[in-house]
């Protein structure tokens, strides 16, 4: 039995590629293992979005090489590093057996045939759209488009992933159906989900896609991430009123609100327009929750810019959020641009604003104490002797989880629970469940 290990770095969009690579390996009856020393092949699907991602890959390669016998274990690297940093890494890590171009499933398939003497598989038999679910939770990511046309001044994605390429609605429906046995929740991702379809349909096709997914798949929840504020149309609010599976969870990354900084970032909507967007959504959908990301220490940012951001956060209820310090990037890996940046200042600002968001989050969560909310059960924690799940306003991997003392006698994965407490800065919540399961849930 030939065994493989796959290590997927970076975002959920990259995970989708990893699941396609895993499906190819399993089509040859290769068996997955998490033990590096047991693997005959270790595939690393890399991220090279920022310096931190390059450092993570560097450390991982050192660890993998030290933990394995490269005479017995083949190390293969693919992913974003192939379009940014490849030459430097290839020179430094001669132990890597192969470097597979970004999303080149054909090349990887050929590598497996050549390296392990697998019989050739005809294109009719092997589909590179097939995926093997790699996550433990009851959720599935659906990447509706890849690449980006926005050209934000701080972002390398257009240079790494290229221009936006949307998947046709029919293809996405087929992929979503193929994966629906793995989970109750479908999570739509792209670099800019609001712009889905503009490249292949000549218009924003997100509403048509949502309608099709809602009516043609069996997921209980549908969640959309990465809603770019510049491209969100207010008339879309009706979608959340019309389709009950569509969670009123709005992930709208704003980065900053200062008009000066927003312009320097090559984005459009700033303080007033962003405030109106969020509050318009809340007025139409009172139970809406918001997630956002902030970027601090952007070049030229002043205390006045941060004060305006603080004012915005006091006026708009952001329940979930993340903060990043600016990272100077270029098309090529260039040590000099990093040496000039004051990393300590940037990280200190990041920690300060993380504390602000965490305090706001805990205050907002307190308002849910005493209410009944649906939760998706994803496992059992033997240490705390409690069930673990996610509330509808907790996205996978990024928004924390919920602990439940006991469950009703049901085979359903989604149950109603009463929130009885909120604990700690990480907002790990404890719940007690003796409430009727939502009708129609599996």
C-alpha cells in the first residue's frame, strides 16, 4: 500500500485545490496518513501571499526533510509558491523531488504515473474536478471563482493566481452535489465572491448561483465569505429574505475606512459609504451578523486614520473579525523591502486592534445569552466531556466554537440550543440543550 500525506497551507480557496490533488492520489488507491514517516509521498500545497506564508513554508520544509528519509519518501511542492518564490526555494531545497505548477493536476497525475509506475488513466476515467474531503468538520468549501481583478495595492493575488476565472453555475452545482454527503454547511469562497460571473456571464451572477444552490442541493446552511464591499449590491439583501438556507452572516472585509488610506489601497468605499452599507443591511435584516478584516500600519496611516476606524467600529456592530498588520510585498521575493519595514510597530498595532475587536465581540455575544439558536454539532470533546459545534454565526475555523453539555435524543446534526454563558476572550461559549430540534433538519 502506497501512503501519502497532504499538507494544505493558506486559505480555504487553496484547500479546494488540495482536495483535488488528494482525489487524484486516491484514484490510484493511495492511502492517506498523517504520519510523515509512514508516507511514501508528502505533497505540500503552498501559499506565498505574504512574507509570513513564505516563512511558514520554509519552516515546514525544514521540518519535513528532517523528519523523513528522502530516499524513501518523495517530497512534492505545488501551489502559490510556483508563481512567487519558486526559484529561491528550488535552489534552497534540493531534497524536493518535484515542483508542480499551480493547479496543474495533469502534471501531478503524470508525475504519479512516472514515479510510482501507476498505469495510465484515460481522461474519461479521471476527472480533475473530483475532490476528497480533507476537513474534519461538517462543512464543505465551494470555490466559485479563482483569481482577482481588483488590484488592491497591498495584494499579490492577481500576480499569483491571475485574473478572475469563474466556474459555470452548472459545474458548481455538480461539484456541490458531489460533496454534500460530507457536511451540512456549504461555504462559498472566492477572492471576490460579489464579482462572481462577470467574466463568463458579463454580469454579477451571484444571485443566480445562490438560487440554484439553494434549490438544487441538500445542504442545511449556505454561507458566503469574502463579499467585497465595493461590489456588493444592496438589492441582494432580498436574497437573504427569500432563501432560508442562506445564513444572514455577512463577511465584508473593509481593511480600513479612512478615505485617504482606502484610495492608497486602490479601493473605493470608505467611512461613510461603508457605514451606510452595513447599517442598510442591518436595517433590512435585523438578525444579520457582520464579519470583517482590518489592516493596520498601512504606509501613511496616521492617528487620525485610526481614530476614524475606531469611530466606525463604535457605530457598526462587528461580531466577528480579524486584524492583520501591513506586509510590504512585491512580485519577487526581495529581502530589502522587508528590512525597511518596522515589524514590531506593525505587530503591536495588530495586537491592539485585535483586543478592540475581541472586547466588542464578547459584548455582542453577551446579548445572545438566554436566547435559543441553531447549532451544527461537529464532534465530542472527551476532555471537557462536552459536545462541540458552531452556531449559525460562527464560520468554520475562524469564529470559534460552542460547547454543549448534553444533546436531545436525535440523529440530527443541527439542533436548537439555549445560550447560557460566554467565557473568555476567545469567546468559547457553553450551551445547554434540551430544546426541540429544528424541523426538517438532518
